[in-house]
């Protein structure tokens, strides 16, 4: 728990310097980690002598708790993923893909409580206003791991315009975004800074970083300094909006059917 402990210490120290000392103890990363572990234990499946567990997690916390955690959102989500990987090694859990954790606001979640939705296969993040408590979710059917990893290539992602007319593949480890011509993604708009933001791969996730731009970076209308991206997120770079999404698979040509002989039998 060393990674989470260091993050807890940083959050606690920051809150003690501000309004946090006037309130009860804030929600801590360990609280979220324990709730994630409970979600895994509740939905684990024993299949072929393996313990298959969920690998996709959506965490919901009260908006005030979210506001306290938001400055560390990207680091928190990454550290929670690392914690789950360590727990899987210790407990014999099997993830079919690298774990993904996203922390969200839940309008009806009480203060200092955590609700989790977990699933083995990808799904769209549920609405924060329609949070379903973990107790109301059911175990998922077993999912078979692909026999040949080469037959199941990793999902590729891109940034695309709202109308889908322009797409920028995120194929490099670091993607520079801005108005200058030396950027990987050039956004020629007055509200975009010369070197506005970066998108970096971190483990199996993509993280956007604002580079102290003049007009800021926002995800789904919420200003951010850094944040892990989820499919469907709308990212505003100084007013220019792009959508983070999975790249559609390349079209496959249908097999050519042999022409029938012109000669009858």
C-alpha cells in the first residue's frame, strides 16, 4: 500500500493547509481501494482453475469529495490501477486486460462514501446522476480470454472533431497539441496556445496535461490540469473541442468469390 499511502499523505497535507482542517477527515485513497477490492471479491468468477475478476471500474464519490481529490485525479487513478495489479498478484486474481479506474462525481452519493460499478468487458461510463449501488449489480458471465494475443490487437485511440470529419490518431507515446507547427496536433485557432497541452500514455491509459495554456484545457466542460481520458470525453483546448474515442477498425475487403465457369456442364 506504499503508493497509495504516499498519495494519502500528500492529500492530507494539502487539506490541512486549507479548509480541510475545519471539517471531518476527508475521503482517502485507501477508502476507494478497499471498495474496489470488495467489488472484485463480489464479482469474481472461478473458471478453469482461474479466478477471473472485473477489470473496468467506475468510482463515484460525493461532489465535495471529488473536488478535494480532483487535483490528484490522474495520479490517483493510476495508483489505484497499480494497487489492483499488486493485489491480483498476491491473491491470484486474473485480469483479462489491464485494469482501468475512473473516478467520477455521484450526485446522490453521501459524503465520504464510495460506490463502484465494475465489469469485465468495456462499457460506457454510467451517468453520475444514475448511480447504481454495488449491491444492486449482479455478477457477470464468464469471459474467455483470447487464445492468441496477436489475434486481438490492442484498441487504438484518436482525437476526432465533433462532426467526425477530422481524426488525429494517438499512436505515439507523447502527443503535443498547440498552435505552433512543431506540434503533433496543430490547432490553428486564436484561443489555442502555441504549446497548449500534451497527451501521454501512462500504462494502459491516456492522460491529458495542460501546459499552462492561456485559455485552459477542459474535459466535459470541467477545467483540468491533468486527467485520465475515457472514451467519449469531450476535450476543449482553448475552445477547440475534440472527442477522445476508439479508432474504428480498418475495413476489410470481402473475399473475392471465384467466377463461375461460362461453360455449362
